[in-house]
């Protein structure tokens, strides 16, 4: 899977909504995928930022999008039908708490599985060898 990420420095004084970015310069990051598709991102990292840091910041967005999609599909984040801001905030907060709890259980399950497989591995080797 070959991807190339190129970065160039661009000067952008204003964004589409008329707000100024922090600092005067921004990075224009271009990602070219194997299928020829190109994606463009803007970043306001400092001028001295290495390309690895720029690529990591672009790719870290994926995990946030996955979490949001899981909260909508599995936990009903998009099913709120109330009429108040406080109700919406309560609904979002409870959804986030439920998501954090489920992630905790998933990660604990992986750790317990790895721990159990390490304990059983020597027994399996002895019985297979004997």
C-alpha cells in the first residue's frame, strides 16, 4: 500500500469564514493514494514541523472519525429528539461515557486474552513436543 504525502507551505491570511488562522503561514498537505485519488489538508503547524509530524496529524483524524461513527451506530448518538441544549449535552455526555466504558472493556479483554495466551503457550508447546 503505497501512499505519498507531500507538503508545501502556503500563505493564507483568511479562511472561508473570514477568520484568521493562528499565524500567517499554513501547510498544504497533499496525500496521493494508490488508486490515484488525492486528498488535501490544511494544517497550522509551525514552519519547523517535520513531515512525519504533519502526516501523523492528518492520520490521527481517522481514529476520531471512527469513534464518532461508532457512537452514532452503536450507542445512538444521533437519536436525540429533545428540544433543549442541556438535554442534548446530557445525551452527548452519556454517549461519550458509554463509549469510554466499552473501549475500556475492549482493551481489558485484549490484555486478558494476551495474558491468558502467554500462560497457556508453554503448556501447549510441552504437550505438542511430548
